[in-house]
């Protein structure tokens, strides 16, 4: 019998929530350790992390999302990989080119499913402007950039930070930033996260006030900039956060690959053509798959458990464990609501398997996180449940 989804009943599925994925694909890939024999289960979001994992060449990926428009974003990227050169794909998705060029390329696609093409056609303005920054969350980040970064730190200073090539240079530049002012502005503007950049249902189980949540996220963002000063590495999440479209269309863009997700980089995009048919896109819930003989080896679960009660999250984690072989892994993010399998939550469910958090690995990966928004990232391994 299929489980009912608590998440599906709460989300507004009519809007494009994310047009790029703000969950570190590199961290995810290392945590899941994808093998060629693996069947992978992944939340679609906008498809970036699905395609990143696909480049590890697993046997199969099931990409699942409640939202038809989110799945359509992935299907658009898959069609581009099948039919287009990388240069044309970059134009189609909004990284280069003009609005007229994007709409023309979209009209020429032959392998994009009709329902996906119809959904995206209704968002023609987003296609023309560039799909990559057209999601609800991306628009919220645009607002934060205008009301926080543009006020506290000039664009020239941010461009110089991105262009810097040594940690010493980045740290020196960071010292000139008014981080206290930036923090205060983020706290005030961050309150609009609730019903603005993110779906209000995500905060149903948050036990802290909107002001405290704003302070928490603002502090994470400030720490993120400090972390990236020390790493001083190409990071498309950071450059998009700081500069928006200027990161890949403006003068700050010296090497386009530095400002692109992994699957669109010059060394990787051409490989997708022979791999995309390993992806099966499913509109529905994770719970709907947990029936019959369905099994998977690795799973990217994004932050789905934040939308659930602790009891519902525990039940779904147990059902996932029942469908996963020993040694399989899941990975999940926590934004403001802590959710992870623990000895206590595992004891409340029946089953032969359970997921146990790999705390050492998870902590090591969090220290390398390229994205500054989340509070935690948890990798778990499927193990035999002790007999009671």
C-alpha cells in the first residue's frame, strides 16, 4: 500500500520554485559515492544535481518531484543535451545570447515531451529572460542582492572578490566589506523568506520565530563568504549569489566554466548525450514509489523532511530503508528544521534495515560546502536493524 505524502498536500505546485539547485552538487556526489551498478533516486528540483549525479554514470536515475514545472526544467536540460551543442544549450538556458535566440532554440526542440513544452511555453517571459534565474527563490535572491549587497557592498568590490585568485587577496578584500551592515540588512530582508523565496509550508515545523530564523540565515551567509575567501575556488553558487546574471554575462566573467554548474562545463556537457536516457522523470511523491519490488542504492532527498512532522519523516525514512540494500546511502539537507535518523527515531519504526548517520563524513563535507544557506547536510548508510 502506497504511503500518503504530507509534503504534497502543502506545497503550491503551480509555480517554478527553483530554476537552479542551491544544494552543493559536489558535496552530494562525494557523500553518495555513486557506482556504475547503482540505481539512484533523486528529488528533481530543477535537475542540476540529477545531471551532476548522472555524470558519475550510474545504471539508472529516478528523478522525482511533485511539481510538473520542476520536472519540465530537467526535461528541458535533457533535451538540450540530446539535441544541441553546448553553446546553444547555454543560450537556451539563459547563460548567453538574447531572448529571441532562446525562444527560437526552444521552438526547435524535438525530444522535449509535449506536456513539458506546454508548461514551459506558458512561462515564455522566463524563457526569454533566461530560465536560469527565473525561479521564485532566484527572484528572492535578486531582491536580497539589491536590498542588501548593493547597499552594503558595491558590485565592483564583489566582482573583485570573485576574480581574486589567492586566499590572501580574498581575505584582504573581505576585510573592506561592511559585514555588520550586511548582516543587519539580511536580517530585515530575510523575513520575506517566509512566503517569499521559499514555500511557507517549509516553516510549518520551525520552532523559532521568523526574526530568529532570519538571524540564523544571515549569519550563515556571512560565514559562507568567509569560507569562500579561504577556499578561493571557482564556485558558481557564490558568483551567482553575489553578481546574478553578471556572473556569466558581464565583465566579471573571465572563464565561463567558473560560473556554471558542473554538467554545463566544457569538459562535461557532451558526455550527457549518451547518458540522459538513463534518467526516468516521475511526477509524484517519493512515497508513491515505495511499493512492490522497488529498490534503490543511493538517494538524494534534498530537504524534503523539513516539510514533514517528525513522525512522518521517521516513517518515510524507514520505508526508504526497507527499499535499500545494506550499504546503500541517502543524503539530505536541513535548512531550519532538524531532521535525521537517530537511534530514537529508528526505535519507533519496524523493519529489518535502518539508516544511520555517517556523522564524521557528513561533518567533513559540511566544512567544504559551496552554498551558504543550509544548516546541515547528512549522509546516512543503510544497516541491519538490531533485534529487539
